[in-house]
C-alpha cells in the first residue's frame, strides 16, 4: 500500500480499487455493498457479500474475476491488504455503537453518522473537490440540475452558489423543456453543469445529462454512490451515501458535500468575498433578517 493510500480511510481505498473498472449493474451493486461495509469487507465470505448486495454467490465470483483476480479468495486477500494496518487477519470487526441501541430512530441517526464518516474519509484526498470547484467556478452561466429527491440538494446548492457566482441557473423540474434549458445554458456560454443525483433516479435525469454531454458541457455530479447509473454520463463524480433506514431516504452526506464544494468554489472565484459583503450590506439595508 502506498503512503497516499494509507492516509485514506477503508471506504476511499475500496473506491480506488474499483474505479475505472467496467462493471455490470449487478457488479456495481456488489462494489457499492463492499464500500458501504468497508471495515468488515476483508472478513466477509462470498456468501455474506452476496447477501449484503442482494445478488447470487456466483455473481460475487464473477465480480472478482472482472477485477482481475482468480476468484473471490484473491479479491479478499487484496481487501485485507487494503485494510487498516492494525487489523489482524481474521479479527472480528469492532462492535458498532448501533449494536447497543434498539430504537429505530437512533439506528437511522447512527447510520447517517456512518455516512458522514465515510465522506470524511473520501475528503482526505482534496483534489477531486478542488478540481470540481475549478470546473464549476469557470462556467458562465452555471446550470445546477437536480430532480425529484435530489431537487432539494440542487436548490440549496444553487441558493448559496448565487451569492458568490454571477450567473446560476437552477434546473429542478422535469418535462419537455428541461433539455431546452440545458441547451440554452450551453448557448449562453456555460462550460459545465452541476448535477445532484439521488435514488430513485428519474429517467429525465439521464436525458438531461445526455443533452449536457451533447452540448459539450463538463458534468460534475454528486451522487449517492460512485456506481450510480449516472456515473457513465459524468465527467467527475463525487460520492456521498444516503441513509435508507427510514421510510424516506436521508441525505445529510450529499448536502454536506455540496457545502464543501461551495467552499472550494469560493476559493476559485476572485470576487466571492466582495459579492458576499455586498449582499450583507443590501440585506442590512432592506432588513431582510430578524437578527
């Protein structure tokens, strides 16, 4: 393991292992399950991996072969090599705080904390976010796309981005005009598109991303997984897991990742501080806020 890899957490190291491989949808499910259970992955049997991913055991074997190993045992040896240095082979995974509680709401919150911890591991390498920030900051205008479950993330990102970016265009509604609006942004000079993609993925989202690529836009996507269906239509994908413990998914990690990206964009926009100060003066003069 390289020194750079040692600085990353287990989830980030697994993502690096899988990225760049041509995987089928079933194999992406297996990869996603392993990333979600990165700490336990080196100790799981192929049957246990299959159960976590909801696939057959032979699918796990084919997944290992697709990655270049002679079978699942070879992949598991690699997973153990990538694991924490202090983890002894065959050691039982540490008990999670989740095991000590039975309340459904507590389990959901702890699962979301796990998602944030995995995001923190991924951010140990700041380059992907810095690269995304440079791409988005340079786009005039900057279209921000998010449909259905992802519309709240897109709207929040666009709201704050508009405080530092001179021309932000929110695309949070589907319909026949969505492609028109993507094409109009490109015609107005846009060079990139910011996309939020969360399950379940609307078919219209892939249509809009296809249009963006056809227009020559660089697509930066925040998605719940590096193996999301929109990955092949994204030039740069930043993963942040969603929680699925409740009736409706929770998306704290994608929201935080969006704010992290906004922070990096501020560093890339020379007039960001001046724009923020101008807004504060205007807000004070208009009495916008109670405080």
